[in-house]
C-alpha cells in the first residue's frame, strides 16, 4: 500500500486547454493540489479543478522549490499534479523532478501531452512527413546557455535535410540561418514559425524563407514561445504533383484490404 502519496506529471498540451488529454482533464478534476508552469501553461488548463484544490504557479520557483512543494503535498490518498506545457518528456526537466520524488519514496506517473511541434504544423495545415520527400523528423534546439552534446549541433543535424523542429530557438534565428546554410540549405528553403500555437488570438503564423524569416519575425515582434520548422514538406498543400501514400493506393494490399487487379482483355 502506498503511504507516501502520488504525483502525476501531466502534459497540458501546446496552449488550447481543449487539447489536454481526457485522462489529464479527469485527473485535474479530482486533484487535491496542482503546481502548474504558469510561464507557459494557460491558467485555463486548471479550469476543471475543484474549489478545494490547492493551485500554485511555479514560474518564480527553483527546481528545489518545485520538488519540495510536490513532496509536501504528496500525502496519502492525495492526487498531486505537476502540470507542464506540451509533453513532460520533451524539454520538461522531467527526470530532474522525478529523482527527488524517487528518493522520498513517492510514486510518480506521467500523462503524455501534445507537443508544440505537432500543434504548430496542425495550425498551419502542414505535414511533418511526406512520401518520397522526407520520412524523418528531428526535434532539437539551437545551442544557447544549454550546450548541445557532441555530434548534435544544428549544422550537423541539418545535413540530413529532413524536417527540423526547433524548440527554444526563436531568439537565435541568425544562428539558425548560418547553420542551415552551412549544411547546404538554400536561401529560398521554406521556413515556418508559429508563435503560441493554439493560443487563440495570440497565435501568429509566419511563413518565409531561410533568407528572410528573421526579418519577418522581428517585424511581427516574435521573440518567445515559438516553434521553428524547416522542412522540404512545407507548402505541399499547393504543389501540383504529390507522391501518394502507398497505404491507400488501390494496388496496395494489406490485412484489411486486397489490392485491386485490372483485367486486360485480349483482342482476337
């Protein structure tokens, strides 16, 4: 029997509170305490909490403050939630928070959330992958105060010429331009920037090229909470020719459908 309580790490999604999972919403509804990342998570994400629920914003807290708060509130039979932006496993400092809870003997569980990369592409009606164009997506960031491990610089990753989703990098667009050009990307390569994806009237979608995207974002005053996507798939909605997925092709068999066969009549 658990005598130390339990902490749930719940992904709040990209911004729109309706994009939280049903499981996450239900946990919020029965939560006794919620610590939410207020610098990135809308307060509306806590709207399902009861009046008795203790709710605190963590935007001015250190890592120790956060874990101490979670440990203090994780009493037996209590539901405690750490509500994080996007998905807890991606740039969410998840393991840093879990380790002190493990040491305190507190059970943890993670509820996945929608990441801003997926949300940004959805808002722009774009696809991360396309048949015969790219089947690979790289989720990364530009080196800033947090250095990149060896072999993971943007210039190295960009050499694959697949879809690049760049987190936490909007203030480093000049570095993005330099590194992608060094990796062989052309000046007219399409670039998408989505600021506050799914945040209603606050959302901004900027489309440009590697050459002009920095100037476009500066003109729009976008300097935080933005997803940068550089991909050969961008703009495919307007292409005149497009390779189609084999899965839906009439001549492709799979366990739910047999391929259509054409009969050829012989002339006598």
